[in-house]
C-alpha cells in the first residue's frame, strides 16, 4: 500500500445549480479521503469547477452579466453545498484562476514545441445564429442546432490538434501493464473497441468561434478548447509549473502516492485516453486508478429538469441531516453500479439501518450500562462466554474486511461489513439475555463482559462509520464517554475500561413514511 493518497472529483460545469448526482460523486470521494486520512495516510482531496466554454459565455450573455460574474455566482452555490455536506476537500480549483491558466498555457506551449500539437482545420456543423460548432451526434440526422433548433451547415475553422497517433501504442501498453488502471474493467474494452481500434482521430484543442477560454499565447485568436483546459486541473491545483512545486512533487511525481480520479461514465473517454497521452507528452507519470462511478437515476429514469424528477440536495440535508444523506448515497447505491433515488427507499434505509439497527443498539447498551453498572463501562476481562468469543472475532474480521474494501474503492461493501457487525451485536444481546444475567448475582462477571463487548462493538462500528456518519459517530463516542481517540486505537481492547457513559438523545429518530415520502416527493415536483 502506497503511503500517500491523492483523490479527485471531476471539476463540475457551473452552468446551473448542482443536483444530487454531483453531491453523490463528491460525497463518495469525501468518504474515501476521510477514511484514508483517519487511517493515517497523508491525503490530498481536490474538487473544483470547469468554468470556460461557449455555453457559459452564452448563458452569461442571456443574463446580461459577464461570464466571470455568472460563474462566480454559481460557484458560490458549490461552496455552500460542500459546506452543508461537510466535504473535506483540501483545495478547490477553478479553471478561471491565474494559477490554472498559466499551467494550461505552459502545457500548450510545451506540446506545440514538441510537435505534439499542430495547426489544422476543424470541420463540423456550424450554427450561424448561435455561432457554435456541433458534432454529428449533437445535430442528429436532420442537422438541427441542439440549442436553437435552426438548421446547421458544414463549416470549417482553423484549429489546433493534438496528435493522438503518436501515443496510441504506448497507451495500449500502459493498459496492459496496469490492469487496475480503469475500473470497472469493462470500461477498458470499451475504450479499446469503440474508440481506439476504429482509428483514433486527433483531438481538437482550440477554438476561434468563442472567446471565453484560456488564450493560446502563440496565436491569440484561439482559446484552448475543453479537455486540455479541464484535465490539467489535476496538476495545476498541485502547483505544477509554479514557483512552489512542493505539493506537485509530493502528490503527483512521487511514486509512493496513489493517484485516484473518480469520474462519471460520460467523461471516461477523455480521462482514460487523452489524459494519459497529455501526461506522457509532458513527461509526467499517469494516475494509478480511474474509477468510473455509476449513474444516479431518479426512480428508474434519468434525472432531468424537464421531467421534474431532480432532487435538490439542500432541503434534503436540511431536513434529515448530513449523516442520513451521506449514508443513503454510500449504502443504497452500490459504488460503481447505477442506482436510483426514491423517497420510499430513502426513508426505509434510514429507518432500518440507522434508527432501528445502529441507533437502537447504542440506546439499549447505554441504558443497560446505566442500569446495571451505574453508567461505568466494565473492564475488559477477555472472553467470558462463547458468545463473547464469537462477537470479538467478528469485530476483528470486520475491521480487516472494511479496510480491504475501502482500499479497493468498494465503499458500499465496506459499509455493509459494518452493518453486519451492528446486526451481530444486536443478536448478541438476544443470545446473552443481560436482563436474565442481572437477576443472578453469580452471573455478575458474565454480565459485565457482555456490557464491555457491546460497548466495544459500538465503538468499532462508530469508528468505521465515521467517514460517512460524520456527526453521529462523534455523538456515539460522547455517549460512550470517550473524549478523544483515533483510528490508531481501534484494536485497543482496554480503550473503554471504566469510562463513564453519558445518556444522550437517539442518534436517528424514526422517520414516519406517511409524512416524509410526500415531503420528498414535493421536493422532486417541478
Ligand atoms: Zn443555433
């Protein structure tokens, strides 16, 4: 296992407010980053905004503001949402920042001087009204502008291109040597069979038909087009080509850093094909893993504003709390597969896993320790009964399964392991019947051991849930009487000895489906 960890979300396009799909990707990255950080890995977590392009230029114009003012306002909303979701990103890169534009221009110049970029002609479907080029797929077989529905014409403009042909063999070799680079693995075959084998075209990296972009220094009527601008955010944020390359050296160039990009399926091609080529052209190492997460659907149909089925994450967090939303996203949608959001599942998931299972375990245990031992957690005295032995071994196995799953980016599996431990601990109460042990003075040691083991199961579960349940886990620690402890104490069986528990409110009050399902449906209505 490498000793450092660099994780990124895609940079989001600020043409409209963020929806739950963005919240999903960023939350999952945050869970991974928190988990690594807690386990002692030096971690850097980046997110940001991709602020250039024609669409933003036009949206700003329609609103009567400058493109910069337009994106500034929307990006303010990004900050608010990440704050609300308690996202712990170390930096937020904006492609309109000078530090980023400098890197894009430097990279462009290096590639141009190396002969990897050349001036050619871009041919596409042009809408005179929108002054925009569109691709074959965008205009469809009727050749209609997707923006204004007017007819488009074939047209040409001068543009710079990146020579992909020069790097194809090396990319295929890289795929072969790094079978875990692209996850899920099926994506690699898609890249090869759909894009590379039929013949990869050179990539257009500049435009003259709009001006909201990073100017090409060598030819000022051009701005750098989309991917060369957007993808370099992963290194510009670390200070590549700046006066201070310390972060860049540490989190990118050092082979002891594991570099992970998390991304959506629609941008896989750019991350898996062009990004490694750009990096090779610049003489830089490639990321270790690119993980393509699934699509978050709304009740089995794709989220879309016109369908009125987009759920706004803000009111959801405000009503149910950050932990419930983070938990739902992590647990309900299997990381890497497509998933769907539904109000019924949301309420059911919170009630079953958090209120009835985890919250209830804590509540019952703290009550019993209060009743039988005056609120002090009995000392660990080894395994008094076979039930103790069984619970203890489950705790150890859970920790190791959880760590392995997190390292493999199987976040949903990791959380399921913790849920299983919580269920096991609830069952352990039924097996050991503390209320019966309490009636028999001769069983006092046995009862004490049961309370100690229960407290420890709760402690370990809360420690492992912590990257997801960022506030509830801390409340559970407080109720156990722990003032400070970290992941490094997870295997310490005496950690809880004699701690004075504090009875608190239920962590997750049960939600009434008859009230909450209509409420969430209301949020999703147009
Ligand atoms: Zn048009």
